């Protein structure tokens, strides 16, 4: 009887052990099923060749990758595709890139990925076909620092496209199809410092569209279609340091156009169609140090146009239509142009060889800047045939209108001067060029001369000079004009020139 009881006890114990093990197995299975990584494919180790997305990471071990370069293939991927949940397999990704290799392969911002990556700092998407950026497209991420969306055919930015991204410091929308910037597109971005919008088709900037970007330091609007710029366009950009508006369609700069940019230090307006700048066009730019206006259509500058920008030490006016540059125009910044890092560039203009440029001789001698000296050493001016004949045997270079406009003289061009290849030569030339009164194309012939090769005292003043045997003294109006000029040598220069010409005639 005791033996049977013992057998029964052993049987009950065995059943209890089996039940306990079964419960433990069920519990382990339940935990595994609830794991956020158990049902997902490792996006850094995708084996399926027909997968629409392949990602390459610095580590393929689960939950360790911090960088993923993803490629979209095979006709693209839908916004609700289950594949996006596979990013749970690599929750520590900090840098994520999407390169689209299928037309229409990605037509949206993959918000379902962004919201799953709590460590994401850098997002890059290119070659997609994203027509518009919707409101809150980046899910109010608290970690994103940089968003780059280049070459994605983006045409429209909805209100609050970029909003409540407290760590965002850099946004690039380069080379898209954006045509206008509306208000409140960029909203509550307290750390945004750089905004790149170049190579779009922006023609309209709505007033106050940047008003929430008080900490922006660089705004790039290069290569767009802007024709007008007014003060209200830049409201809120009180800390902007660099504004790039090169290669737009600007034709003029009106009064106080940039007055909201109190901290601006660099302004680039090259490659526009600017013909006129108001006397107060740069009013309010008290911190501006660099102003670039190369490749425009400026024929003249008002005397007071630079008066408000007294810290300016770099001025680029290359390839305009300037016929002169008076010292009065630079009166407020003249001392700055003598500093070590200063630069003034006037190449490629139609400067006339006369006493209004004589102050450049003095600047060349007084400046400490190697860049200013080099720029002035290669600066050329235009003189007519009569003046050429009275200036001795110093080398001149005949040019036609086309060469003057482009500023390019090729070796196969009859107007090319090999001496111009080297700005460090010994500045001794022989005038071996024969005068040709009529070119084959009938264009006007003028003569180009290095300005600093002409002695300052030989530069004639722009009066009714005649190269005949008899001369009359300057009129009262001319005397007043020359006295008003900051070039103190104008009247003595003309007297010396007239005396020289008379003596030459007598002899």
C-alpha cells in the first residue's frame, strides 16, 4: 500500500513540473512577441534582392547602427508600406540619407521613419519627386539638427512646413522648384542659423516670411528670379551676417532696402541687372564690411551711396559700365581701404583716363593691403587716340567694344596683349601696335592703358579740352567743379598738360 502511495505522489509531482515548465515557456514566448524588434527586418542587413529599399550602415548588428545610407529602387515605396516599421531594428540612427533611383520613387517626407528614430540628427533626401512639404512634415522632432532636401522637385512649402524643431540649425532646399516664400513656413525654429534656398525659381518673398528666424546668420538666395527687394522682405533677421542674392534679376536698389539687417557684414549682389542704387540704398547697414556688386549694369554711383556703411573694407565693382570712380563716393571708407585686408576691384569697367581717377595713385602708395595694390596695378582705363598721341611711348593696348565689355583678351585676338598675362612684369613696354582708324567691323576703336602707368599729373580733367594749338583757361564753373573734387591735383594737372602741349607745338 505504501508503494502505491509513493507511485501516486511521483505522478502528481511530474504533472506539476510539466505544468510549471509550460507556463514559463508561454511567458517567455509572450515576452518575445511583445519585443519591439522581434518582427522587424534589420534594415542594415536586408537580404531580399527585390526589396524596394536597401540601407548600408557602419554596423549591421541589431540596435547598434548610427548612420544609414538608404537607396530607393524598384518603382518606389508607398507612404503606408509596412517596410517603414523595420527602422525599429536600428533605433540609434543619427544620420539618415535617402537617394532615390526611381522616378516617383519617393513623393513624400517619410515621417513614419522620423518619428521612430529618437536619436535622429541629420536627414538627407535627394532625387525624389516631392511636390510639396506639408505642415509639420518633420513631426516636431526634438533631435533634428540638419535637414537637406536638394534636387527633389519641391514646388510648394505649406504653412509650418518647418515648425517646432527646437534643435534645427541648418536647412537646405537647394535646386528645387520653389517659386515663392510665404509667411509662417519657418515657424518656431529658435536655433536655425543657416537657410539655403539657391537654384530655385523664387520670384516673390512675402513680407515677414523670415520674421520667426531671429537667430539666422546666413541666408542664401543665390540663382533665383527676384526682381525687387524691399525692407519688409527681411523683417526679423536682426542677427543675419551674410546675405547672398547673386544671380537674380534685380534692376535697382531702393532706399533702405536692407535696413532691417542691422548685423549684416557681407552682402553679395553679383550677377544681377542693377542699373541704379539709391543714395540710401544701403542705409542702416552700419556693420557691413563686404559689398560685392560685380557683373551688373552700373554706369555711375552717387557720391553718398556708401556713407552709411563706414566699416566697409571690401568693395567689388568688377564688370560694370562705370566710366569713372570719384573719390567722393568712397569718402566714408577711404581709410578702411588702406588696411591690411582691404580690397577694391574695378576691373572690367569703361573707366576713362582722366584726373577723376588720380586719387587711385595716392591710394596705391598709402594702402597696406597687398590685394588693393595688386588690383590697382592691373587696372586699365580708356583713352581716345588724341590723348594717346600726347602721352609718349608708354605701352597701350587697342581694344574694341566687345573686348571691353567682356574684359577677355584671347591670344588669337588682335587686341590681345601678352604683357597682360603677367601683372608682375617690369612695366616697360614698347608701343609696337599700329593705329587702325577703321576696324573691319566698323566698331569704335579705343585704347586701353594701365592707369598707374600714366603719371597722375598727366591725367587730363574732364573739361572741354581741345588738342589744338591754342587753349583757353578753365571757366568759373569748371574751377568750382575742380575745387569740389577731392583730387587736389586736377587744376595743376591741366595746367601742366596744357603747358606741355604748347611747348611741344612750339618746338
